[in-house]
C-alpha cells in the first residue's frame, strides 16, 4: 500500500510539473497582434524584436499563412518593439494590452498601419506633428549648409550651425513639454530615453520629475532616473570615480594610480572607429605635448571591441599616454560609471581629485589648460 501511495504521489507531481512548465498557450498573455501583409507568401515570417545589450532580441515570431499571422505576449507597460518581415526591419510598433491590428502591403513595406494601440497614436503624433516639423526645418538647413560649404562661406556655415543647435534644443524642450502634458504615458518617456545622451543634467532632471508615480516601474522611466543619479555623481566639483581596466599589454591600470602622479588628468572616452574622436586626437596630442611637463596627462578609455584596431589607432595618431579598455564596446564598464552614451567625451580631474571640467574640446581645451597651468 505504501509503495502504491508513493507511485501515486510521483505521478501527481509529474502532472503538476507538466502543467507548470506547460506550452506557450499556458503562458500569461495580455496582448494579441494580428498582422496582415498583402502579397506575402505562405511561410514568410514576421517577428517583434527589441534592441537589448547591443544586439537584436526576438520577442516573438510567427509564420504567415494566406497573408496573416498572429503574435501574443505580455507587457507590464506599453512597450516599443520593432516589427520584422523576414529579415527586413520595418516600423517600430508600440505594443500594449489588448488587441492590435497591423496592416501592410508588400509593395510598400514601410507604410505600416497600426490600430488598437493608443500609445502608437501618441508616438506617431509626436514624430509627425512635433519632431517632424523640426526635421523639415533641419532638412532645409542642411541644403543651405551644403551650398555655403561649396562656396567655403565659413560665416554662413557657423550661423547655420547655431540655428541647427537651437532647433535641436527646441526638440529636447518639446520632448519634456510632451512628458509634462502626458505624465501617465510611457511614450514621452521612451522618446526622452532614446535621446537621453543629448540631455544635460538640469533638463534630464526636469524630465524625470514630469512622470506620474504610476509609471515609475516602467523601464524607460527607470532608465532616465538612473541616468540622472549617475550624472549627479560626475558633475564639476564632484570627486572622480576610480576605474580599473587593462592596458594594451593586458595589465590592469587604475585611474587613481595616474591621478596620484599628475596635477591634471584628462579622462578621454574614445574609440578607433569614432571619426569625431579621431578628428579631435591631434588637438589632445598638442595639449599633451604643451602641458605634460607641467603635470598634465591623458587617461584614454577606449570603447573598442577589437584590440588590434585599438592599438593601431593609438600608434597611428601618436597617442603617447596611458590607455585602457575592457574591449566591450558600448558596454564599457567605465563608461557606464561616468554615464557616457556618446563619444568623444572627456572629464578633467584636478590636483584635489575633483572634476574641474567636462567635455572640453578644441580651442576650449587649450584655453582651460592655459588657465590652469599658465
């Protein structure tokens, strides 16, 4: 009897485990996306993908039959996925709880019609009516800049550059205003999250305060608030954050060991593949040669993945200072600590170990060093 009871228990556990693991039909879902692609072949594939940790991750996929397919899933908040048809990336789509329909004609794959997603309507409105208007002005500006460049009219080029910068500042202000007008929507949070690398701390703080507490758990809102806290730690007047990565020979070198031996240290975030970085390198080399004997040096942090390309760029550009990298590209750990989302960027550390300047390039770098080390 005891043996029979034990067999019954084992069988019951097996059934419960099977039910727990289950198939996809048993998984929690709260949205359905019905996709229709006129002209598609049976066996063609559609998918939702997301960019995560430097690569495209498939969220779900389905095979088309008679031009139709269905994908299901669960989102805790409205979430932007990219729709793929076979291997072609189409439009971004805001997926949210409920039924969503997506209609496409194969003859015009980039005309994606999405219905049933309030977030998608908000996203499309901002892109067309707000950001799109600015894009149109920038396009006209680009044509004017091209004409000025062909004539080598530097005065006009400088003027147009200032207008361009004012338009981009206006775009950022419009993003924050959109968040303030729609505090419970994750759409402006996503838009600001996308452009967060362009925001200075005061504007990003204003954006973070705009969101209603009801969406504090959203990943876009979280990312913005985390970036605010990161940037607060690396502003002028704050003590530098120590970092340790390997040099070109594979030996670990800490920033603190370099700061200890020099009066001023420029932490230069760059990469061999970054054209603006390479264009700025001659200016950094000139500063190094002029002020190195007075106690100035550079601590290069590379966002490279290829060690060979990194070492070659150092040699080709004559960068005769300490260089480190973890060879993780945009995933560089030192970059994360300093909130680096675009390069070139730099941090100037003073004799007391505090940050005295940020992102000083070109003539601005030369003037700052002349002021600090006359």
